[in-house]
C-alpha cells in the first residue's frame, strides 16, 4: 500500500499530509515531538480496511506552515485546522484519532464539532470534562519538588527561548532522547520522569542506548530530525505556552461531555500515567458513549509505533463497531 504526501491550503496555512486508501475519512493527529509519519502503520492498515486515512503534520510541524507567534497555537487554532482540513479534503465528516498532543486536538475537535466528528479514538492523553479550578501552569509549578529546584517539564517549556536553546542545538539528540526516554525499553523507571533541575537542562538525565529499539524505524528518525532542523522546536513548544490560554478559552465547556462514540488506549509504561492517573481512572465521566478504555501491556508512550499491531486491532474494532451502528 503506497502512502502519498500532499499539500493542502487551509485558510492562510499550508498543511502537509500523508494519505492512503479510499472510503470514510479517518484523520490521525500526532503529538510532540513527532510528525505524521509516526502513524505509518495505521495509515496502511486503515487503507487496507477500506478507509481514507489522512495524517497531517500539525501546525508548526514537519512540512506544514509554522506561525511564529505563541498566540497562533491555541486549542481553537488547532481544532479549527482539523475541521477546515476535513472540508478542504472534500469531506463533511470524519473519525479522528489522536496521540499525545494530538489526543487533545482530537478530544476537543469532537467536543466542539460533533456534527463533523463522528467518532474519536485517543491515546496516552486523557480528556477531562471537569476543568481545573486553577490555571494549569500554576498547578504544574507545584509538581516535582520545588524546594529542591526540581520542576515539571511543562514549566520548563513556558519561557520562550529556554527549551529552544537546548533542543535546537542538537535536534537529533533531542529526538532520540525523547523517543528512548519514554519508550518501553528506556532505562530506569521511567527513563525520563518529566522532572528537571532548574540549574540543568531538561534532557540531561536521559541517555541514548547503544541498541535501538526494534520498533523504531530509522527512516522515521531521520525524517523527524530533518524536519526539526529546518523548522526548529519553537512552533511545537508554543502548544505548551497556550495551556493557560486554553484553560480560559474552554471555560464555557466545563463539565461538558463528549457525545460522539469514543475509545481510549494507553501504554502500560507510559510516562504520562505518572501525573494523570486520576484522569485515567475518572475517564468515563467525560463521555456519554465511551466504547472502551484499555491498557496495552509492555508499551511506553509511543504506543502506535511500539505496539502497532495491537493499536491497529483496537482501532479496527472501534471503527467496525462505529460503522455498524450508523
């Protein structure tokens, strides 16, 4: 099955996307710091099942446009991109799949536009209908051990230029450390615990193993590194710099449940589970039609690559059930 890369104009931005197959549209949204290519296995599998699988490089990533301003990366911009992309592709409806930051985009696309999104399949990052009482960054600033100058990584991302200086100085090392550090084979428990020391750099604690994990495609790594060398890390980091803004923008949706059919997968060893266990336990409260919630044994954060066959099987089950009930 051949995967094609195309460019489509959405508003005033260009979006690069991978696609294969014909049939009902399934849009796949990647997370940080990845690109559409992380869904290569899912694109091929979905196309073989009779779906039109489309995975865009999200705003700020890969071959897509990269606005400079922090304000251009709010959840309204990100979900707007997806809804407009569906229209630009000549479709009126789509099922959406998301991992990591892409899961946030998927959840909120389904929440905001259930008339367009007919099903949502999220991985790693949960949806919580109950909005926190305080802005997220103020909550994150208390995580870790502030008295010992050990802070949560999302705090590190807030200051413009700080994380960029570290990541842009060695894009290949950065990508590999993220991929290895929170993968299932990472050393330690976990290899990267999302905490940094204020007098150090975020990824100083993470080492690159001598042997690459079996699931890690060398071509994927090479293309990812090339993309971040060309575009830099500032645009993707701007997603995190809108956390408090997104909290403000979604005030009217407090306690609002996602009403379209939904499913959730998470890797057993996913680092995100360390700081979102409660969200995972209370996941059902955010949906009126959660078809299933499953933990994939032995998987780390990069679920769709580490356990591609299991993810494909779960996604196939969800989509088959969704079509049957239409």
